[in-house]
């Protein structure tokens, strides 16, 4: 069974005027950081909004990230 990744964008802040990109996979949340996807401890930010894959790709391009990173969200192992 293939797990589904959902993408979210956090609210805008002064440090991140376009928000931050969050990926949720198998109930685990990750935030896109300079060194790749970092585990996001605790619940996802309350004001994060779901975005489509296309919107996540647009966010990556606007922020200078390689959109292929969207395919590299870590998978949980059981």
C-alpha cells in the first residue's frame, strides 16, 4: 500500500513571508528545511492550510527549492 503525502503551508511570518512548507505522511509531519525534510515535533501548526501538490510545487519554485523534494518526504517504517 502506498502512503499519501499531503502538503500544507504555515501562516506567513516576518521571517517566512510565504509561510513554510509542511508535509504530512502516515500521520507524521515534516517541515522543509535547508538540509531537507525535518521531523516536526508535536501537532501541525494550527493555522496551516492544506495546499495542492501543484501549489506546493509553485511554492518551491517561488522560494528557490527544487520541486523534486516533494517526492523525498520520509516514509515511516513499521
